[in-house]
């Protein structure tokens, strides 16, 4: 009986050890996959977002307030490709090689991405409010949404984002998670509420179109603004999907339910950073003029290199 119990204990110990080894191998495989994925998308993330910014700057037809705000979001996405993904790649390489300084790189990566995450949430709110004013308060749009108000709002957003990111840098995580959760929750609530209003407004205009109660000028304005609205819907949807794991972790960590996020860090970060690669593709898909500019530039660049 004693021998049977000892054998059972040994068998259980071996099984636990085997499961632990299998989990470690699975974790390493996922880390390698995320490393390769970020290494591939990193240069394209920077290139595509820079081209989107250039397109809006050089093409007068693209210089709408909606597109200008999207270029501000493209700056954040380009920063992700310049700072976020390279620090992630370096962190994963050091981690796989067992280099002790990987912790320093990891902290640097999370400091950068935390600030960019908060800035992204603020910019999403600005993009959505711009569409809300354009569709719901058309008469006051030109008074409220001007170059100066956009620039002032962007400046304030970056100041607040850097202040919140500073608490992450000085390792005051309690205040950081508290402020970040407020920003993320406000973003989700305000964007959802705004799009509910916008859905009602577009439905009302469509009914007028069917009843032929809109003048030609109003019809053209609505068609143009509605197209821009659909673009922002796709952008906001992509951001929410990609940042869902990060938001989930914030919701668990802030009230102290968990001390460590239950989602794999590398996978969570990769989801968030891939969004910066997806966004410029959405802009190009939704706007023919931007698509022609971006991919024409890329084609010329490829031909120049081959020559």
C-alpha cells in the first residue's frame, strides 16, 4: 500500500512536471510567432502611416477635418512602428536568449505602449465627436471644428497622455491603472453613445432621401459626410477588436482582482500593435484618392530600388 502511494505520488509529480514543460514550450512557440509577426509588420506599419500622412498633406481633396484627425491617429500608429514594435522585438529576443536586461527593455516597451494606448483612446473620442458634430450639428460645424480647435485638442491630448504615461514610468501603477481605466471607460462609453446618436441621425436622413425631401446640396453633403462616418466606424471597430485583450487586463488589474494579467503579455501586445498596421489599410480601402497616392508611391519606390 505504501509502495502504491509512493508510485502514485511520483507519477503525479512527473505528470505535473511534464505539463509544466509542455506549457513552457507552448509559451516559447507563441513568443516566437509574435516576434516574427511584429518583425514582418513593423517596417510596413511605419511606411504605410507615413504615406497616409503625406497623402493628406499633399492632396488638397484629402484635406478634410476628418482626414486631418485620422492623420493625428496615424502619427500614433507610426510611433508604434518606430518605438513600440522595435522595443517589443528586442524584448522578446533578449527573453528567448535569457539576457537579464530583458526586464529593462520590457519596462521601456510597456511605458511607450501605455502612453500610446491612452493617446489612441483620446484620439478615437475626437474622431467620433468630429463626426457627431458634422452629422448632428451641421450648422455649427464650421464654427466648432477649425484648425485651431483641432490643434489645441491634439496638444491637450498629448499632454494628458504623457502625464498618465509618466505615472507608469515612475512605477506608480495604482494611479496609472486608475487614470487609464477612466480614459478607456470614457472612450468606450462616449464612442458607443455617439454612434447610437449617429445611427439614428443617418436613419432619419435616409428616410428623407427615400421621400425625396432633401435638396441636391443636402444630399451631396450627407453622402460625403456619411462616407467619412463609415470610415471612422471601421477604424474604431478595428481599434476595439485589437485592444480588447489590453482593455480586459486593465479591467481586471485596476480593482485588484488579479495581480498579473491572465492573458499572455506577448500576445496581448501584438494584438494592440497590429492595429497600427491595419488602420492605414482601412484608410486606403475607404478612400480611392488616398489608395492611389499610397500605392503609387510604393510602386515607384520598388521600381527605383530594382533599377
